[in-house]
């Protein structure tokens, strides 16, 4: 390789290295971002969906963002799309600096690093980077190919497509006009701003009937950037001012002492150091593990959820909430409840109604599990009305309609699911069920839910799910899953009297053996409270449970009956028992 080729290689290396690094990081360490965003939006191939998204300027940008986000179904596609958009912003930014300055400005790469930092937040939506990219691209086209007043004429179209992001182009192009002063530049500049404000005024008064603030900034919103305004806004400002900032050159006294290659290699080292620092700082293993659990939950891999949470204990309420549903679905709720961190107020058993997206999107699955199908439907429907279509929310609505026998309504929602890219197979499966009750009854999920659906209607209390469980059991005494949740609630509240009252009901709910934690509570009642529980029919307490409780008491006594001193030893040996929960929660 001769010197010129080596110099060319060094000049191209930073941006190539930048793209490769962020692609690999997003794919291997941040794929949960793409799972979350794919699950919180749904792109539908229909004219109505297009029209719904084009109701105001900037809507097309959101529409395009949803379309590309649908490919996040494949994590590798998500990593490729996200990294490619950021890389193109850097490349076009570098071309922009070469048009007015030396072309050696580091600002495009600095902006790219900031956008990479922003993208590592799972709430940072793709349309933000698309909006920036389109402005830089239109600026490049305007400067190189669109002569005279043509960029001004096309500004209304750009504004309709990208909304508030158009400000980036307006500022960039205005600065370029002032710096380069092409023919009739002052007339182009005046017309540019006159037409821009005229378009906004016409939009407000006659076309879209939105507030001036919405028309000036939509689709830019704080929540769409993950509330990272302190970083996003400066990045936008820097990119908007590139034509001016590229003129600024800093004198480096060391440049005369070292070769150009030394500075190029030093720049690569600095870039790598910055990328590694961002990756280490933004490598959010807790969030990633939660979304692994949620992915397994949607796939109905309940035992895998339990095993994963055993390997990676979590304090996240939503993680444990989904894990408790998995325990109930596999018949282990009162055997392994205390193998996981629980909330004494029941917040890990069931979610009280809240308009917050994280709650409303997931709260209905508890009701779906215990047979309150109408309430599961209501939670999913309310979330759809509030935040729009999501794939899992739409699927839950379809399933609840099928279980309730509302086949025409289910067909209406299913027709929407059929128009998606990656959920057509689900729609085809539901389509078959809609014409055959026997297929529904034999379906491993919907058949079981239909059989366990509560038969008596009552007004549910969303702020107190325990009342709903009591009402279910009062009207449907054979609902085992609701009964398991009741037992779990009694255990969490350390309600010895309530547990004693349920002792002789276990057999009628189909229990072949006494749940582990109920045994532990029974032994404690028998020893500590000198109470003799009635015989639970043919069920008997495992003698090993009594032996373990004796060891628990002996360990406690070995530390002088001092709860604080005994806690580490008891946690190590009995941290997953009802006894430890009773003493230390």
C-alpha cells in the first residue's frame, strides 16, 4: 500500500469504524431497544392507516418511522437501520462542512456520537434521526442540484413531510446563502422565510386546525426522545449551524511537529475511546433483562421466564409481576412465590389501574390469567384508544373477543392484524378459529381460557383486585387460578387466620398436594400458635417441611433470638420460605 492509499484509508477509517462499532453494540448489547419499539407500535398496510398518520405536518415522518420500526422484529435489521441512519447523518454532515469550510471539521462525528448515545435509550424513537437525516439530505440536494428558487418552492412539501424538523433545513440553507451568496441570494433568503411562515399560517387557519406550537414542533416531543432534551436539542443546534461552524478552524501548534498520519491515528483512538465509554455507560443490563422476560412472556414460555429470573434475580416490579403470572400458569405460584422478591402491598401480584403506558399495556394479563376476560379486554382496549395500536394489545383484544364468542368483532380486529408485516400468521390462526367452535375448545390457550372464564358478571374494582378475586370465588368456586392468587395474597399479608380458613378447601380446587408455602404457614401456625388445623382431606403435610422449620428455629435461637443477627444465616438457608418472609418483611 503506497502512501496516498494509506492516507485515503486513514481518512475513511473513522466513519467506517463508527458505523461498525454502533451496529455491533446495538445488535449484541441493546437489541431490547428494537423489541420494545416494535412492540409499542404497529404498522398497518392500509389507506386508512396512511390517512390517519397524515393528519398534520410531520405525520409522514412518524408513518415512515413506524414502517421501518416494524422491521425491528429482527434485531439485526433494527441494529442495521438505526446505525445506518446515524452513519448517513455523519457522512452528509461531513459533506456539508466541505461545502463551506475545510471539510475536516470534527462536529459531524461529535453529533453522531451524541445520536448514538441517544439511541441507546429504548424510548428514543427512530423518526427523530430520520427527521434530521432528511433535512441534511435536502440541504445537500438544494446546494448541489436544486438551483435558483427551486428549494424555496419545495419547502412546503418538506414541511408537510417532516414537520418541525424543517427548522434545521431553514437555518442551514439560510446560513449557506449568507456565506456563499449565490445569484439573487437575498431574494431567495427573503422568499424562503416568507413562504415558510405563510405555509404555517395557512396550515393553522385553514388546513390542519392545530395550535401554532404543535405546527411549529410536531412530531418532535420530549417523550419521543426519551426525555433526553439536554442532549437532543444541542445536537440539532450544532447540525443546524454546520455551515457556519465549519468555517471555524482551531490552530494546533503540534501539527508542525507530527505527521498527518499521527493525527489521523490519534483521532481514531479518541473516537474508539468515546464509543467504548458511551457503550460502557449505556449498557443497561437491568432493562435488557426485563425485556427478555417480556419477550418470553409474549411467547408463552412460562417456565423459561421462571428459570431466567432464578438465574438473574430482579427487583423490577413488572418483571416479578410477569413472573408471578408465569408461576400461576404453570401451577407453581404458592410453591415458589418467595423464591422471588415480592411487594408486601401486592404490587407484584397485580397492577392497579393506571393510565401510565407501562401499567395499562400489561395490567390486563393478570385478569386474562384468572378468567376475567372482559376486564382483560377493557385494559387492552383502553390502551389502544389512548396510545394507538400495538401488536400484543391487538392480539389480546382478538383473543378476548373469540373467548367471549364475539366472532364478528374479532374478525374486524383480525382483519387489521392481517394487514401487518409480521403478524399475518397469528391472524391466519385466529381466522381458522372464528369458524369452528370445536377448534377453539381444543386450542391449548383459548380453549383453557374459555373453560375457566367467569360465568357471572359483576362490576370489577380496578383499584382493589383482591375484591375481584373474592367475587370470582363467591360466584365461581372452581376457578383454581383465582384461588391460587387469593392464597398468594394471604401469604403476602401474613394472614394466618385467612390461611387457616382455606386449609380444608384445597382439595376441592384440584390440589393433589399441599403447596409448599401453605405447608410452611401451616407448620408455623401449628408450632408457634399451638393451633391444630383441620385435616385437608387426603392431603398431608410433607414431614420434611416440619424438619426444615425446626432447623429454622434452631438457627434463629443460635443467634440468641436476635432477628438482626440471625438474618444473614436465615436468608442464606431459608430466604425462599414463608418463614423468612414473615420475619423480615
